C-alpha cells in the first residue's frame, strides 16, 4: 500500500483466490510494482475462497489484506466480499491466475476520471480445451446481450476491470456466487445508463488449473445474462415475444375466418398474447419496487 496518505485510499485492488499457489505471488508482486509507479494511494485485498493448496502461504509476507472464507462460496461471492471491505472509491478487479496483464492498469485507472467502469476487453481466448465451443458461446451470449441493451460489448465477462464502488454495490443483490458476476455487473451498469468504456488487453494462458466448467458454467452464464436483462428491462424480451405470438395469432385467425370457425390453437395464442402483456406490466412494476427497496440498502 502506498503510504503518501495512509488514511485515504484511492484504489482498492480486489483479487479472489482459489487454489492459485503457482501464480498468486507473481500476480501480487506485479501489481505492487505497477501500482507503485502510479499516483494513487492503494490497498490490495485478497479474498481466499477456502483454498486447499496453501495459496495464502505464498503471500503472507506481502503488503496485502487477506479475507478468508471457511467454506468455498464461489468467485462471485469472493469478489463481492472484497468490494464490501474495500476502502477506495475505485475498485480494480483482476484474477490471481496470471491471465491478465498489469501494463493496462494505468490506462484503466486514468479512464475512471471520465467513466463509471473501464473493462479490459480480451483480444483472444487463451484456453485451448473446447476452444471452438468457448468462442462460439461467448460470441452468442455477447450478441444476445448487445441486442438487449442496444450497445456494443467487446467483452461481457472480463475479470479485469476498474469501477466505482458505490455504483457496483447498488446491484450487489443481483450478483451470483459464481463466475457470472462479471457479466451481471457489466449489464447492470449498461442497462442503468452508467458510462462504461472498454480497452483491449492481452490475455495469457492461465497458470495452474481452472475451476471453470465449460458446460455447467456456460449454461449458468447464459441464464444469468437473460435473467439480468429481464430484471432491468423485462419488456425488452416480453414485447418482441408477444409481438411474434400476435403475428401467429393473426395468421391463425385469418385461417379460421376462411374456414368459418375458430379453432383451439387460435384461442390459445390470443390468450398467450394477453398473458405475456400482463406479465410484462407486472414484471416492470416489480422491477421498480425492487429498485426502490435496493436503493435504501447501505453496505
């Protein structure tokens, strides 16, 4: 931690750790070396998600604050815990596996003078296992998100980002315990009109074994993305769906008129249209109430 003014922290570096013994020390020392060249008072918070490989032993002599979980809760829970303990107005988020570079940290923090969040958009996919599937699914989910928020998103779930703590904590009740916290945060900021910027960064092969499960976590990633969009803008999904079913209902209605009688399919389609419209209106009201309640919470 820079000691120019120990009572004032500008940036809190939050790093979740789960069995990263091979990479965690270099990760911390690289960040310390880089942050010491920048004009910020900072702290480093390591959140140990119940590691079993002695990861924390590797950094116990370094200038970091360590928070330990007694049980494994997931990367999302670890990141949120770090946010809550952060003393800085700006949080710099990264991983402890050696995948993200430190060279872009200065540019990201400089960008925080104008933006609410700056995300390090990865130039490439470093994992080789299921490479094609990873690329396709990330592209597919990102495109869905872009359509629903009507903005370009170079990287939806990058783990390297800087953001304002007070804004991020407003949406803490939405954050999942697992890997999808980053995509949820991105969509929350963008859906609510906060200023988000992206800079392209290199992405290295991780050191050690990943806890990411390509099938389980990708499915959760997709579901979480859709749930987040439905929460912030339920009509964005329900209205197009209602319009499509209305189109089908009109087609079947014309068919039934020509046949001189309405069939059960036509009736069911019109009922579904009405139900979707009612659901959309109720969902919008629930969203507004939940937002009002959340705005009263403090962390």
